């Protein structure tokens, strides 16, 4: 596919998804917007883990960086009475810039190294997040976080669609931009450099590739993507707080990447859908069961964590290709079956 | 003067616990080249069972025995039941599987015990001993020191003076050669996991009374602190882990006393970034090449 065809395919999917928002009820549109936000983060993380072999356990922290940047910018613009389009777009720009700067700092420190170092560093980052928010409470609003005053949908649209549907549109458009850009990256020469660095650093170095630059670059890109996701979350929920970007949420992002299929963009979308739907399902189950209030409160949330943990282990051990691998195997088998029936089977 | 001594004592005690937990990480790293990201959750699970024993019997000694035995059992289960089957194509795989174990353990602990902090009482006073006008150190701090010193000395003796320790070192150093010389490498690996998990569990049990209490997430921050300690000490150096642990314990206590408890995780984060930028191989590491 040429770059234009690839963008065209992304735009096609976007149009279909936007059409789908007309069928969905408000709550499902809200879930769709959340999924779109998660897609931004998981697609960047998936490429990071799968293409350059760097593991981040703290991608929620980059989402938080984007979300806080979005919130502060959006609130400042609201106060300055900025015109609508500026108030809508500039905060997203701020989210990308801040998240990539934070990502580059962390990347320079940790991305030069193999193995557990980057994972440990990003873990330390996401664990320090509540502490950062409360230490600089004047700016970030402490544990309670910030209220985000956002630009709502244009007036001429407000008679046609509901708030949740508009939020889903914004989320889908941002996700499509991230997805399209990363799809270009996967097909570019950079992708080959990344693979070389991942598979054999010495060989890559001999071929004139600078591994540090490739790793730090990919880390910055994936942090920027996560930051956009955080911006979408801030826009949709109109709130930012450290509790929303916990270690658990960060690990959910990793689960999404692994379930979907590490290193694939389609897998990142599958994964984002799974981490939105599974907690919905486990909550529905615990609510349906006749349990004492205390137990049901403990099950809520924790049950999803246990389920994800089990899925993570099982997928890693039994099906490391994830959902994307399963889908690809299935469609591949169908595709192969057709030509096989056409020519007569050679007898040996 | 008194305040300085008290701070130093509290910092060293905190550091001793960090050192113990970091030692657990170093033990597994040396035995299997795996950074065990499940160490925190495994240790907290063992500490919860010890807590049940403590509440049931009231005996802290029995709780310590429980944490060691249960910790070793969890380590055995993790190695034989899970980590052994992880494909070793990429070092990331073992980390991801360990994260899966973390989620299962913390989720189950949350369901069984709830998210609130369980206070753990100890049979030692937390009030400092007075010598004349000078408050020196609390009995509990002393107790932590003694326990950590005994465990560290025991591990050192095990590795340097016994044939079992020699076999464990050999299989960590070069498993092929060790196997050719008749060492049961896979058994040594399992033993390494059991030893490490028992030590980690003990570290959590010792840390809990001075911190907020026991909760499913008690291990998170302790793991990050101990990981930083292990990195600074050099991941494969037990001596480095102990020295770096004590140093960071004092440093963290001074920082949190000056600017409040919330600054602790930020200080650790900054420290980790600086160390990774300046000297990623750690201060006491034997190996130079960590990039390959």
C-alpha cells in the first residue's frame, strides 16, 4: 500500500466508526470514546514493546502527563475566552508536546539499557505520580485533581447529536490520527532499524544504526501517542486526577498490548476493546450475583484484575501472538484453502 | 544530637529492610538472570498469611517462621509452576509473566482481605531507649538490625562456605559447565527462587509495622525502592545491595523528614534517573557490559 492508500484505509475505518456512533446509545458512545483514548496509548506501547523490545510498565504516567497538560491549557484558554477551534485543538497540541518531553527524559535515562532497567524506571514513574500530584498540589490539584473546562460541540451540531456522541467523534478522530501516523511508521525504513536494534544490537551498530537514537526516538513517539490518549480522556471525563492513572491502569495497558498481539497495530485496537469491555462484564456479573455488599465491593475491580492477570499469563505461555495472531491465522487458513482446491493435488 | 541519632537509627533500619528486599532481587537475578517484578506481590502474599498467624496466635516469632515457610513455598510454586515455562526468546517475557502473577496475587488479596490497611503489632517498643539525656534507638529498630544481620550473614555463609552454595553459584555462573560437573542446575534454580522469596517475605513483614500497615499494595513502593537499591548496588552484587540499601534508607529518611512523606517516591525516581544516566552498571557491579 502507498502512504496515501494507508491514510485512506484509516479514514475509511474512521467514517465507519463515526457512522456507528449514530446507532449506539450515549453510554456505549462514552465507552467508544474511552476505547479510542486507550487505542492511542496501546498502539504506541505495542510498537514500543514489539518493535524495539522496550518494556514500559508506566505508560499511564505519560497519559497522565498529556491529560494534565490538556487540562491546564484548556482551563487557561477558557479563562482567556479563546475562540472555539483554538480552545478545542491547542490543548491536544499541549498534551503531545508535554508527554513527548517527559517521554524523552525517561527514554534518555532508561532506553539505552536492555532488560529490566526501563521497566523498573517506568514503574517508579507511575508509582511516584500521586506523590508528584500532591507535592505540586497548587498546580495539579493534589489527590482530587483538576476539573477541565472544555470546548463543547459546535452550536449547529448540538441539535443533531448528543454530548457523548460528539465526545466519541473527537476520540475517534484523535485515535485515527495516531493510528494512521503509526501505520506509516511501521512501513517506513525506521521500522527496519528498530527491528535491527531489537534483534542484535551489535549487528545494528555495525550497519551504522545508532541504537540509542532509535530506542529513545521510539520511546518519545509512544509517549506522545499516550499523551494524546490522556488528552482524550481529559476531554471526555472533564477531570484529571492521579487516581485515574494508577499502576493498575498502567498494567491494563500492557495487558491490552499482549492480548491483542505485541507489535501489531490491529492488535492494539483489539486490546483496547478488551480492557474496556472486561471490567464492564465483571462489574455486571458481580452486580448480578446475590452477594453481601462488602464482598461485592471487594470483587468489583479486583475480579477484573485477577481475570486480566490470568489472561496475561495464559496468552504469554500459550498464544504469544495474541488476538491479532489468531485472526491472521484464521483468515490465512481461509485464504489458503481457496487456491488449494483449484489445482488438482499433485500425487507423490 | 538526639534527633540526628534517631534519624540515623530509623534510616538505617529502613535501609536494612530495603537491603534485605534488594538482596532477594539480587539472589534471583544471579541465579536465573530474571529481574523478579513479582517479588513485591509474592512477599506481600506471604506477609498476609503471617499476619493471620500473628492475629491468631499473637506470636511474632511464629509469624516470622510462617513468612519464611510460606514465602519459600510461593517461590517454589512460581518457579516450578510458572517461570520455568516462560519462553526465553526475549527477557521481556519473564517480566510480563511476572506482572501477570502480580495482578493475580494483588487481585486475590484484595478480594480476600479488602483494600484497607491491616495494622501489625510487634512485641517491641517503638519508643527510643534513653541513655542519660540521649535518645538512641528504639528496641524494634535494634530487632530489625539483628534479624537482617543474621539473615545476611547466613546467606553469605551459605554461598561461600557450603557445597550447596558453591553449586548454586556454579549454576548461576555457567549452567552448562555446572551441569557437566554434576550440579542439578534446575534444582538450584528452584532453590534460588525459594530462598529469594523467603527473604523478600521477611523484608515485607519487618517493614510493615513501621509503615502504614499491610495492604495488597504494600509491596509496590517497597519493590520500587528495593529495585533502585539493587540497581545502585549493581544487580549482581549482594554486598552492593546491602551497602546501597543502608545508604538509601538514611537518605530517604532525611528527605522525608525535611519535606514530608510524599516526597519519598519522587526522590527515589530522581535518584533512579540520575544513576541510570551516570552509572547504569551500579556502584559495586562486577560486570561492565550491561548493554549487551
